[in-house]
């Protein structure tokens, strides 16, 4: 009805790439050239895979970990790939060490733009089995350790270029599990911390997000690998039918740190093959 005629043009066979608002091409939206990053737990399975993604994307990377031997091995590994990393031996439980490490990273790279908090431990035991010192160790490392590194880094991130933070939480912040009381409580705290840091950081343009991995093959999960019942359980509980690799987490972290996610903050993103669907 009506007299106006709509002229239809034939749809192009391949859609032209839509130019992003800031003029970056699609691959450029996942690049981190010139960005200065610090990764805690950087000598561990997930932290090291994240560091590798950040290096590939063009960032300068500092690895913080309490395990000096593992840091040195990681540095050698990256060296054979042609990358140099700064290694910082520090314990996230010790505020003075965290402060020194952050400052050294800032001095070396001339600033700080990106922070990944991946240092963490697990301790399996029901609430009755886990005593207070064990509970506190998990809470102190996973939650207070994440807070501590964020607190030291924030004044520098404030002056950074497109600053962003990612905390490595866990699927156990979203679901319960037998023997996971301390661990899931610590990671639930991380999710809550991330949302408040995101609110606090937003006026300064600091984005803060979390990833919530399901079962990922790393030194942390190595003890399960020989336990057939446990492995069958993890596979069956994962709708996508496979266990995760550190690279699955690293790809999500790269997205959350890159310009591709410039409108994303305060998000806790499950990387769990559907485990948190709880089917
Ligand atoms: N592997 C999984 O299935 C899985 C699943 C969900 C979440 N996560 C989380 O991912 C993160 C990385 O775990 P991962 O699987 O790579 O384990 P990992 O044991 O390989 O790595 C953890 C790293 O953190 C370091 N670390 C531990 N306590 C520290 C401290 N006090 N100070 C400094 N460094 C410390 C360790 O030395 C180690 O290098 C952890 O926060 C973990 O809770 C792992």
C-alpha cells in the first residue's frame, strides 16, 4: 500500500567488513601492540598460556609468580620463541612483594595498561574436613591476593592506555561442588570483587572482568588425570564433551583485554564447555 516504492539492491555475496567506530580493522581489534601487561600466576598453566597470547598480540609482558624456577623455565620457553618477558618472583600473600613487583614492572615498561590475576591454589575438602588455617590459605591466596595486586596496580592503570583487568575466577563460583567450600567461596568473592572494581574503575575507563574456567588441564588438575572416575565425571558434567585447555581461557582473556571488548565491563564469563548450565 502507499505510493512509495522500495528499491532493493542485490545483497553482495560476501559482506564487506563493517568498519569499527575507531577505524581499526577486525584483526587490529584483537591486537595489543604497545600495551604493557602484568600476569600473576604467570608461570602456571593458565597464566603462561595467557602470557603467550598477549605476547603474540604484541604486548610487553611481566610474569609474577612465587615459583622462581617455573618463572625461569617460562622465560626460557618464551625466549626460544623469540620473546623476552620480565620475571618477578613474588608471593601475592605478601603485600610488600606485590608492591615491589608492580613498581618494577612499571619502571621496566614505562607504565602499566593490562593486569591479569591468575595466581591461585585449590584445596579439596568438605567444610568439616577443611580447618581454619586451610580455609584462610585458600581465601587469602585467591581472593585477598587478587585484591592485593589490583590495589597496587590501579593507580598505574589509571594512567594507562585503554586499561583493562581480568581476574581468573572459576566455574565453582557459579556452581557448588563436594569438597569445594573454600575454593568456591574464594572464587565467589573474586566475582563480587570484579563487579565492584568495574563500577569503581569505569569513570577512569578501567574495564574489569573475570573468566570462570571449568576443568582445564594444567599442573593444578594433574592429580586428577590418573583418577578415571574423576575424569569420567568431569567429561560427563561438561555438555560440550571435552575438557578445557589453557588456550581456551587465554583466547577469552585476550578478547577481554583487547579493543574488541571496549564496551564490556563487570562481566564474569564462563569458559567451561557448558558445565555451569548444570544439566
Ligand atoms: N585448572 C583448572 O581447571 C582451573 C579451573 C578454574 C579456575 N582455575 C584458576 O586458574 C588460575 C590458574 O590455575 P592453573 O590451573 O594454571 O594452576 P597452576 O597451579 O598451573 O598455576 C597457578 C600458578 O599460581 C602460582 N601461585 C600460587 N599461589 C601463589 C602466590 N601466593 N603468589 C604468587 N603466585 C602463586 C603458582 O606458583 C602457579 O604457577 C587459578 O586461579 C585457578 O584457581 C583453574
